[in-house]
């Protein structure tokens, strides 16, 4: 009598196990929905490799600048020189992305970014590097990003169906944040064993992976039916965004979020030192909590994909983000601050992924390059301005005071858009 009971028990256990396995498989498929498309998967892997190289170079370059100058000012100046071309040329890059083959533009931008990495590797290897060379090479790299960014943003919707576009954008956020962990680890090992020049050489080699990935894509270029003067096309893109209520609001929201939200990460060293009287170890620990939260936030958006009421969800998440920043500014308990930082970073990445997804979904393909370049200008433009203002105010008052004000303003802006802006609420 025991044997049949055992047999029935095994059968009963097998069914739930099979159901759990099936549910797990469906969940993984939903998380990686965009990766089931060959072209997006190839581009994602290439971009992931290149982003690891970028973070490896960034760590080595910052250390090199401090070694050469001993000045934090030059760290900021090098970052500014890298961002300056993006502010100057991104709008032009958007027009070009709408006029020409986006895949070819991306390949060209990779070569433009690859050459400075190899030049810097040679300068360091032969011990002839000077600070002005680093600044100049940072500017050239920024030029490549200014023209490659709109092309990349415009190419992604051609690789996946519209329903999987939010998933694709979230997966791009995941690869960026994973690379933010892996790149510095590689930099530390390379600098200790092979020297700083190896980090720049590694970054240069990583661009070959992206170039091969881009060359293997099957996407076809459809030339625009008509072509105007570049200035007229640029004006047309600006006019379209200005008169398309949802796009104008989303672009403004992106600017506000980077202007007021990014200082949370920028001021972390000050929080660690002034509020908790800790050093670089605690700062690194807080950055780890922020990075982990960012990955989880991107995973959530990837799992959600395209869903109803994305606009309302975006604004609610922004309100929560603002509240978490305010709570973080008041916390004086280390563990509580780390938990708040984890969830604040999670909300921040969710806002970025959702707002980018909505802009991509609303933008027409024939204007996509220009629309995304305007969006990128607002998105990237808020970062240096917000950090500059926050740094100045933190010197005058305190970092927690600045974060408290910023978090309050983030929540207030989101509440205003939630109540007053019908276009975003309908998305």
C-alpha cells in the first residue's frame, strides 16, 4: 500500500515543480524579451563590451589626471570637455541621423572614439602624456558621442517591435549599470598588473566588438522621401517637439530629473565624509547600494515592458523618488541611509527608462533622430548644470540641505504634471 502512495506523491510533486519551472521560464522570457531578437541581442552585447571599456578608461583616466596635476579642478574640466561636444553638436547629430544611414553613422562614431583611446594608451606607455592632451582627446571622444548618440537612440526602435521597446531601453540601462561595476574592477586589476596604459588600450580594443556587431546587423536604411536644408530640418524638429505637448513635457521632465536628481550621486562623497565622518570605503559602499538599486530598477522596467498608463506611472515614480531623496537628506543612521539610497537609485533609473521609452514610442520615425537629439540635449544638459549648482550650494549650506530642496522640487514638479498635463497622463 505504500508504493502507490509514493507514486502518487511523486506525481503530485512533479506537477508543481513543472509549473514553477514554466513560470520561471516565462518570467525570464519577459525580462529578456528584446534579447530574443537577433539584431538587438548582437548590438546589446557589443554595447555592453564597449561600456565596460569606457568605465575601465574612466577610472584610469581620473587616476592619471590626479597623478599628473593633483587637482580636482582638472577632473571636472576633463568631464566638462567630454560633455561639451554633446551640448554643442547633438542637435546637428540628430538631423544627420535622420538624413543618413544610422548604422553607418554609428560605425563612424566608434572609430572617432576608438582613436583617442589608442593615442592616450601610447602617450602613457611612452611617458609623454600631458594634461592638455587628455583634455583634447576627451573633447574628440565627446564629438563621437554627440553624433553617435542620436543614431543609436534612433536605431534601437528598428531592431525590436514597438511593444518590446520599453524592455529594450531597460535592458540598455541594465548593461550600462552592470558595466559600471565590472569596468572599475578590470581597471583596478590592469593598473596593478599591466599599468595604466593597458586600460586605455583595452577600451580601444572594445570598440572593435561594437563595430563588428554593427556591421553584422540586418536592418536596412530607408532614406527620407524629401530632404531640406540642414538648418530647416533642425528647426522642423524643434518645432515638432515644441508643439507636441507630450514630447515637450517629457523632455522638460528629463531635464528636471537630471538637474535635481543627479546631485544625489554627485554629493555622496560629501555625505560620507561630512554626515557620517567616514572615508572612501563608506563612499564605495554607498555607491554599491546605488548601483544595485539601479540594476533592480532597470529589471523592473524590463519586466513590465509596454503597459497601460505608463505616463501616470512615470509621474508617480518621480514623486516617490523625490520623497526618498528628502528622507535620505534627513537620515543620520547609516543602514537607513543605505536602504533609502538603494530605493532612490531604483526609482531614478525607472524614471529614466520610462521617460526614454515614452519619447521613443511617441516620436515618428522620420523625425526620430532630431527628437532624440533634443531629448538627449535636455537629459545630458541637466547633469553638469545641476552638479555645478548643487556643489556651490553645498559649500554655502550643506549637502543634506541641497538634497532636501532638490527632492522636494522633484516631487512638486511631478505633482504639477500629474494634475495639469493631460497629454502625459494619457500615455
